[in-house]
C-alpha cells in the first residue's frame, strides 16, 4: 500500500507535481473543460486533524469491520498541503473537510479545527459536525453563527440514531438556517445499528425542510433513498464512490433506477471521498460519464447544482476551453 510521504515541501515544485500525478491532472481538467465548466465542486472530501486522519487510514489498512472487510488502499496518502494542492490542480473550485466524531465530546473540538482549516483554506467550504449529546444544540448554533456552510453526520461510524431526541433541536436549527448536511446513512460498505432509510425518514417527517445530502447515493439502499429524495424537495444525494468499479462489485446500482436518478438531476452532487479512495480521482468522473445521462446532467452534477446551493460565482467557459 502507499505510504505517508512525510518530509517538507520541495522549494520551487508545485505540490501536485510532488505527488507524481500529472496524467490525472490532465484527465480531470480535460473532463470539466470538455463540458464547458469552470471547474468542479466536490462536496465529499475529507480533511481532519492529522492524527485523526492517520487513525482513519490505519483503520482502512487493518480492514476494519466498517470497511466491509474489503482491501482498501488509500490512493492519496499525502501530506495536507499536497492534498489541497492536488485538488486545486484538478480544478476543484470548492471542496469540504468532512470530519465526524465516533464518541461524545469530540464534535466541538473537531468543529474548532474545521473552522481554523476553513480560515486558512478559502476554497474549502467551512464544514462542521455533530453527535447526540447534551450540548449538541449549543455547539451547532455556534458553528452556524461562525459561518459553517455544510455539516457532516456519520450514522455508521457514530453508531447513533439520527432520529435521537437529543438531535432534534439541532436538526431544526439547521433546517431553519438552510445549512446542508452530508449524512452517511446507507448500509454500505457495511451496515450499522441505525443505517438505512427508516431513521432518516423519521428525521425528515419532523423536519421536512432539512437539507440532507445522502452520501454515496444511499448505498446500499439506493432506491429507498431515491424515494426519500422524490418525496422531500430539499433532500439531495451525492455520488461518492457510486458507479465506480470498486463499488459496483460490492453494491451495484440497479440500472432500472437510472431514469429516477436522471430525473433528480438538479439534486445530485459530485462527491468523491478524496483522499480515502482505492482508485484514482478521474475514475469517479469516468464512472459518471459512462452512465450516458448526457452532458447537461454531468454539468449539473459536477458543478452547477453545488455552485447554486453554496452561492458560488456563476462562471462558465466554452466547451473545450480552459
């Protein structure tokens, strides 16, 4: 498996060159330039405190149970500055610092780190997280008032019920503020005690205006989460790892549901799981392209839907232009 790069930046060499991935840069940029886009918006990328991220990587290395026991090499096991530089070289206009607690008492500290990361990384959408605990409403309010633009909830890793009464006021606050929440609530790659559409449906019944972005298209319950998106106009889905060769072997997306996904084209957002993916970044884009849902769908998914949701400047280039 790839090892952590370590060491200090080499003066005079761009970070993405130090990772040795110029072919990937050309592939990614060629993809969005060919669509006439000004770049990509990736709503599902992971940045977190280094010691936390390295624990995550060790968990993948050890084939922990939440990985489904599948070998999962981390493709972009680089230092933080190299990872941000590589996303910029790819032409990702905006990305996120998806981070999440696995126990009480972590979320407020993680939110403090994420706020600092957003201040020093202006192209990162200020990200925050939450956990069912007594002070959750207070620190969610603090994060929103501090400018958080997106939250992450990880039902599988956190092993909590999103319909837990302790979260109710926080969900209401986020619904009122219109702040989206990327939520890992599907049962892939391995089910959790509270994964699946049922708990999320209970949350939405109480907070129908909550802007939930269902991660991984709801893998493995794809069709059930499509139904929730069809029922609730503020529910969205992200493409993270969906349709890739890796995921299609584990949990193939039912082709009969593609027309439903196409019909929700204004509420599907590009996500990748960078850097914690077991294949190169361009593969996610090729996996979406080979669905043959059309260039307009790809433009919406890979840029325009998220640009509209987060108020990014509406820049457009001519197809094939830079």
